[in-house]
């Protein structure tokens, strides 16, 4: 069975790597050198356009920054839209937005192509291990066709609702992540100013009810070490939290915290730039307060 994968970025590449030994895999990347290198390493085919990549594939997977780029592929060059086979399924692993996905799904349905939004969680390390959580939106019959392929890199795969539901759940998850990073940064900076070391504070919080993945893993591994590896861009988290804030507003849900989190992350992105990692957000709070976490108070 032919599977196509478009978007070999930080998380796309390790996801696609699991597909190469299992399927007849065709890959495409905007920067062609990345696809050529990937194909050489995994013994698959590097396509020269999205249309060539998707042609003849039963399942086409996309993993791009936003839904806008995914929609753009449909008309890229000769157009991936024209190349999709009737009966094929487009699985979008981008952390996208529900409204654009509904539009894409409606358009490709006109030629008998199914759509599943299937954003992932678990980071680059989860992608490498093949243990991602995948939250999906779509109908059950289309999901049944997508699931075996998703199992190559996913461990917990959940159909959350109709098209767009996966993206909505992902956005809310990302909002939680953004809020945790921001709130923990504010709290630890204040504690440091009050003479409590970050090490002591994290030790206590991580044995208490305020703990989170952010306090248990991200801060010890990335902030305490000052390593700040660049695995997931702040620009992408900003985009995700904005999707959550817009989504809540679209449904008329009072959401002051989501709206504020979105504004704060936009400001952090402005200060730190497009290449900064999401955990580097803490450096904005450190700068504002004039302290560095992990240093002796
Ligand atoms: P990267 O920035 O590392 O990669 C982005 C990919 O999209 C690259 O292949 C890039 O191509 C391609 N691309 C960018 N702009 C365009 C465009 N206009 N047209 C076509 N292709 C384009 O992002 P990630 O891999 O980190 O993220 C991809 C998606 O996965 C995002 O939605 C993100 O939110 C989500 N995600 C990421 C996680 C992570 O830990 N990194 C975790 C969970 C979800 P090129 O090589 O040419 O730049």
C-alpha cells in the first residue's frame, strides 16, 4: 500500500521514519534537500511535488505548521487536490484549526476523498519512540482506514468527534501547556526573589497538587540545566493557544484566561523571535524580574 507523507519538520520526520519500513512510502518537503536526505536514509521515495507525492497513495499524511499551509498544498504546482485518488484518505497531523479543516474536508469530499484531523502530542521524543497521543476528528469509517497507519507512530489514538474535534482538543491541551509554563515561571521567579531556591520549590511542587509535566519534566530537564533544546517552537505554541482562544470565542464561551494566555505568548514570541523554543518563555519572566531560575537566591 502506498502512503504519502508531506512535511519532514522536527516532528514530521521522526513520525515518517516509522512508516518507511512498513509501507511503500513517498515523502515531500518544501526544502527538497530534507526529503532527499530522508529518502536516502530510509530507503523511500522523495517526490518532487505534493501532487507527485500523493498520487496513487491510499493515505496521505500532512504535518505542516498550520492549516493554512495544508490548504495551500491542495493547489501547490499542478495541485495535490487533482492528484488525490477517489477513496483515498487525507490525514492531517498538523496542529491546525477546526474551521480550516472543515473547509478542506468539504472540498476533498467532492472527489470522494476522506479527511481526518489527527494532531499529535508527545513531542519529538514521543515521535521517535512511536508513542504519540493522537487526537482525531472525522467519521468512524474514515478513521478505520487511518488508524492502522497512525498506529505506526501513535500509542493512544482517540476519535474525539467530527472533523475539527482533534484540532480543538489539541488546542485546548496546548493552552494548558502554555498556562503551566507561564504560571510556573511567574511563581518560581517570585519564590526565588523571596529566597526559595528553584530546586527546593520544584522538589516540593512535584510532590504536591500543583505539579504538571511542565514542573516534573520540562523545567528540571531544560530550565535547571539551562540547556533549552529547541524541539517545539514558541511560535507554534503561540499559534496553538490562539486557536484555543479563538475556538472558545467562536462558541461564545467566557474565556478570560485563554485570551490572556494567548496575548502573553504572542508578546513572548515578539521578544524571543521565531526560532525560540516554547520553554524559553521562562526567560521573558526572568528578564522582567531580573533573576535567573536555578541560581542561588
Ligand atoms: P517545523 O517548523 O520543524 O517544520 C515545519 C515543516 O513544515 C517543515 O517540513 C517545513 O518545510 C514545512 N513548511 C513550513 N512552511 C511551509 C509552507 N508554506 N508550505 C509547505 N511546507 C511548509 O515544525 P514541527 O515539525 O515542529 O511542527 C509541525 C506541526 O506539528 C505543527 O503544527 C506543530 O504545532 C505540531 N507539533 C509539533 C511538536 C514538536 O514537538 N515539534 C509536537 C506536537 C505537535 P521546510 O523544511 O522547507 O522548512
